[in-house]
C-alpha cells in the first residue's frame, strides 16, 4: 500500500486551494490535481532543503570537494532521500525530477537562454542525474518512472554503478561525523518568520507538513554537529533557498514554494492546451 502523506495533504490543501485558483487565472483543480500540487510543492521543498544542508555539511564539516560543489550536494540530497526507503521520499524524488524538467520547459518558453557559466548544472541535466540515481538505486521501484520521463536507454547502463560509487564516496566523507550513541549534540533550531498576507498559505502548509522538523530530526539523530545552526523559513522577496555560513542558517524562502506552485500550474495549463489541439 502506498504510504503517502494524506493526513497533512488534506489540511494543507485547504490553504493552497484558493492560492491555486488565484495564481492560475481561475483554473479550478480536481481533487487529484490538488493533492498532486501539494505533493509537488512538498517534494521539491524537501529536496531543496537537503541540497542546502549539503552546503551546510561542506561548510560545517570542512569537507573537501573535488569538482562542482553544486553537483556534489545535488547528489547528496538525492542519496539521503533514497536511503530513507519509504514511499513518501520516493514520491518526493519523482516530483523533484519533474520539477527540473518543468523549470527547463518554463524557461525555454519564456525565452531564457541557457547559462553555461552558472555554478549549477543545467535544469535538464539535474533532472536526468536525479532519475539516473533513482533507477540505479532501485530499478524495480523507479523503472517505469524512468521510462515515462524519457531517460535515454544507453544512459541507464551505468546508473547503478554511478549511484553506488557516489553513495560510497559520501559515506566515507561523512563517516567521521556520524553520531555515536553516547555523543551529545548541538541543537538545530526551526524558525518560521512572519510573512505578508499573500504568503500566509505557504507558511501554514509548510508548518502543517512538518518538513523542516523532519529534516531537523534526521540531522540531529545522525550527525555529530560542530555547532548549533538553524533551519529557517522566511520571506525573501525572491524565490530562493541557501546556506548562510556567517549566520549558520539554512534559509528557505516562502516565495520558492509559490514558484513551485507556479510550475505545477504551468504543467496543468500545458496539458489542457495540448488536449484542445
């Protein structure tokens, strides 16, 4: 049976429903679409915070990175969620891959040029890298999804080895910082900043889903931290998330949740337009 997160979908859904109607030019979602919207937002938010936690680990643990740090922490976020081995995390990872594809499509239609000088890999590359790790970790669970997302067959041959090698590398790097039974640990605080009225539904939904609290619990239960730090949701006037090393804070901007919603609604509109043609 699918161990999804319907308990908090139903309550968070009420908050996001009216936002969706306003943001989508009165597009009315079905109940299934509403549930998918919440899953899409929560999945992408969860992966994003783990990505920023990767930057925090690099900073706090003084981890040497050979290559692009953004790629390294992309991989770490995916690995952490895969190793949780529950269907909620699996579904979240699928939503993450879909999010990168939608972001690429959205940017293309908006006329944005590819930025080859960016610290991050291109959106499609991040999508396919995520999918490769999913397939490499468990073909039985993710094989159908991999085909649906159009992953080239010739790229699948090395996915299991790539995933195993990258997981082993991160395991070795993080081994000195694994929490031992008798270790005392520093605190990871969770803070939800006040928001303007238009962002209240996103704050309420994030709190209801307990995403920050779940990640907080994962961190303090698994890693011996050198200092305290904070997971913080704030209004930034920007759709962003980042690690602030000076303040020792992982920041998630509420506006990023609104951006995830916009991507999802964009996908719905594209599907409706395709059906009409």
